[in-house]
C-alpha cells in the first residue's frame, strides 16, 4: 500500500535517531515538539518495515531543509512550502493550510497514494482539500487522527487556550468528512460521538512504544541516595509538573528530576521553568528538584530506568506516551486518571492513578510505592510485560493498516 501521512507541524525528523539518511536527531520537549513527532516517525517506519511505501508531508520550517529526506527504508519525508520557512507556533499555522493543501493536491494529481492519513486537525483540512480536489476518477480514503481535540483543550484551559476560534467547528467538519477516524484511547470515542462523528467510522488504535530503545535492561544514571522520581514532559502548565513538585514536599526521602522544556542552557530564561522553580521554593523542595532541560531520545530511557517511579500528572492527556515508555523500561507509573492513562495504566497492576491537580493524592500514591519495594518490583515487571504484549509498534502499525483497508469500503474504493 502507498500511504501519504500528513503532519503539518510535527516533523518525524525531530524524533529520528540519525538513521536512514535522516539529519541528526532534534531534541523533543519544546512547546510544540513531543508525542506526535514520535508517533508519526515510529508508525511510518514500522509501516515501511511491513512493506508499505510511506511519504510523510510536513511543513518546511527552516530555509535550508531539503525537499525530500529518507527517514527509514521505504519512508521519505517531504517538506511542504506553506508559510514562512521558520518555526511558527502550531496555533498560528491555520492561514497557511490552504497552501499546504494545494501542494498536496498537485502532488497527488500526478502520483496519488492509496490512502491519506492526517495527523492533527489542521493536517486533516489539508488532506481533505487535496484528496477531494486531486482525483476525479475515484476517491482517495482519508483517515484522521486528531492527537488532541479542541473541545477538551478548551474545557480545561478556557481563556488561556490559544487555538484559532474556528478550531471546534472545523474539527467537527473533518470528523464528518473523513472516511475513518482513529481514536488513540477509549475516552476519545465519547468526545468524537459528541462532535457528531459517526460511530461506525471510529476505531481505537493506541500509540506504540519502541521496545528496542525502551527496555528494562540497560544503563541508568546513579542517584543521590534518595528515591528518584522522574517527570518527562513538555513544560506547559497543563502538564501538571507543579503538582509533582508540590507532592514532593510530602516525600522527604525522594528527589525529582524534571526532563523537558528548553535546552539546559536556556532554562534560566524560560518563563515556565521560572514558575516551577518558584513553586519548588514555596514548597521547600528546591534543593531536591533538578531541571535537566530537553533530552535527546537516546538519553530518555536511561533516565526512566533510574527512577523508583515515573510521575505524569497532566490535567488532561489525549494519550500520553511517557507512561508507555516508563512501563517498557519496567518502571511503575503514577499518573492522573485522564484520557489515555485510563487505558494504559492498570491501577494496582502497572501503576497507580490519581486525580489531576491533587498533590496530596499524588504523594499518597507515591508513598505507597516507595515504602514497598516488592510491590514496586512487581508493578515494574507487569508494566514491562504489558508494554511488550499490547503496545509494540509492529502491532500498532498492523492495526492501523487494517483501518486503512476498512476506509476503502467507506469511500467505495476496492481494496
């Protein structure tokens, strides 16, 4: 199958490990760089390994980027001119999505793929525009993965939501026009139904985890004689890093390592880091919180393996790749009971779930784990087993390809 993936703001090259002719890997953890970059890179690479031909279309955000880059065997990344060739916040990209769609329409008119898979809502706008305009003899199936829904973001962020005002209306239209919609967790299914997306078009396919990179065996940095808790996150308020910091005040025998945000050299100038440092000082734990800055992918697994527990406490979470990565490393997770965490973290089996914005509840859950090494070890073993059996990228890619095949039936194209 010839697959076109559209990922307008999240380039898979940011998650590449420098193989297959790709440029040296970028670092994840910035305001707009995170799970979607990894998701697209890993899914595309695994589909390529399974024999499919994949082209990922992403916006050109630098003047010196080549037109096409080989990401992995049978996978290339094509840079699309849409807006200025520099980094632009994703919430400001909507005015250039018509140009993005026109580029796709021109490319697909001469060389149509078998299916288009759009990642994020603005990619869906471009993909639908192109698929409906490029082909006259037949329809091209369009599959949509939102990665995050504007309805959920607005519910939790209110006036601080920087999304374009038209986002909710356009997301609904995309869901009704796409031939198939992939939800990454069960919680998202109800949100899609409320948006009017037909139930029969929705399939749940979760994110995967790189089991070669994230595994229980391997090196891990030494601690300081305390239990190490690890937060791996983009540093934005909704991720609840301040909740983890305040929970630390109730755990005198623990330290907290926070990875993510700007590179280490830029930490002092970052407004969110300054806010979190103030929170640590107010909680009396500044000497036990270390901000590590943005890490490369190869640095993440050793850090996770060094943890007694991994803490991920966002207000809401469309899926959440960090719990999976921690589980694959054999580390129990304390996570908020939201979104994709409800699917991945089995309470009392692979970790513990707590309410969002509740440092006392998070501290109580962590205390139960830190005071019981046998339980921690059992949860870590269960977590690694669950990651291997349910969340390998080979399984996720196969399930995604099955959705592509079903999309053919929806739009009347023979498989």
